[in-house]
């Protein structure tokens, strides 16, 4: 089931930096009708809007703390009131706390789980996609959602949840014979600054440009999974 970004309204969370910013550029390059940005970093949002202004494609930006559900629900309502019918939702935003679990504060645990969560936004925009029988939701999980990683317990828990949630909703769409693509991206750690202290002797840290291109490309191909760089089942069976 192929997909074309041309003339589509694309919403990307965490779009002011990292692969969120790169994916934003790529969908604009592919002729999206409009980019909708959700991010907490207002300065980053404004910088992206200025940097990508040469595309002459509307960019709507909403500053929101995804860990605050009340604030997020209010933002979703604003998006809908602005008559934006979302064709593509890329749940990219995420944070990580790098310390032993017993050293986590409850605030850090809750914030990690809430920011990395994708269910609220999916719940908000999936029904309309189902009604139109077209659309894409891509949830950016991680290889951390397939294996264990010390000093990242809350982060790993959030990513395991994303993998299970995404694959379940994807199965529901298949059973209902809906033409809505539910893609789960499971990249290894990406060189975006979030994992500066991570050392890997087996799997190289991923280049953000290449990782972003793979995610966008797999959406266009109608793929339901985007594991990078090794097959996801290898991690599940190891």
C-alpha cells in the first residue's frame, strides 16, 4: 500500500530538532500541503519556520508540553478548530533519563512515559483517518523497545510500550481492512545529542539524516515496521 506525501497535511511532534526537524524538511521537499509542528522549544520552532520558509509551504506551529495531558488535549482542540485534517501523524518526540532506575525521581519517570507516549495523539487523529480510509501514523520507538538497556529503564519501558501499542493498532487496521498505515520505527540510537554518552562496539550509532530518510521512505512504501539497522526479530529472539 504505497503512500505519497504530496498535498498531505503532516503533523510531526518533536519537530524543532533532531530527526523530527530532518523529517519535517523531507516531507516539505516531497510537496506536503502543510507541516504542523508540535514542540516545547519555541525558539527551535521559530528557527525551523524561518529556515524552511523557502519551501513556500504553510508551517503551523504549536508550542506544547507533551507531558502535560491537559495542555496536549487543549492543543489538539486548537488544531482541529483550525480545520486541519491530519493525513500523516509522526509521533517522534521523546526524552531519555540516563541513570539507574533507583536514582530516578517519580517526576522523571512520569515525564519520560508521558512525553514518549503516543496514545493520546493517535486517539485524537486516527478516527478521522479511519473514516476517510486513508492516512498514516508513524510511531518512533527504538531498538530499546526490543531489548534491555541499563540506566534507561523508564525510556526502555516507554519504547516497549510504543512497539506493542503500534503493532496492535496496526493489526486492528488489517483486521478491519482499513487502508491506514500504522508504522513502527525501531532505530538503534541516533546521533542527535540524546545519547552522547552511549558507546557501542557492535552496532554503530545511526546517522540522523540516513535514519530520517529510511523512516520517510518506508512510509512511502507502505511498510508497517522500520527496524534499523538489523531486523527487529533478531533482537526479540536474542
